[in-house]
C-alpha cells in the first residue's frame, strides 16, 4: 500500500487501519487498445 500511496503523492510513515485494509480492493487493468477521433487538422 505504501508504494501506491507514494506514487500518488502521499508522505511516508502512513498508518493504515486494519479494518479499512480488509475492505480494500486493488485492480490492475491492462489496456489492449485505444481508439479516438481527431479534432481539427494537425500539421
């Protein structure tokens, strides 16, 4: 959990409540492709 919190700007020495951690779910999603539409003309 410390690694994730550090990545998003939290300080060090954080203390996590055991009850909160027991309800925590972490998902890692892999993106296979991204599509989009061009807005205007690119040069």
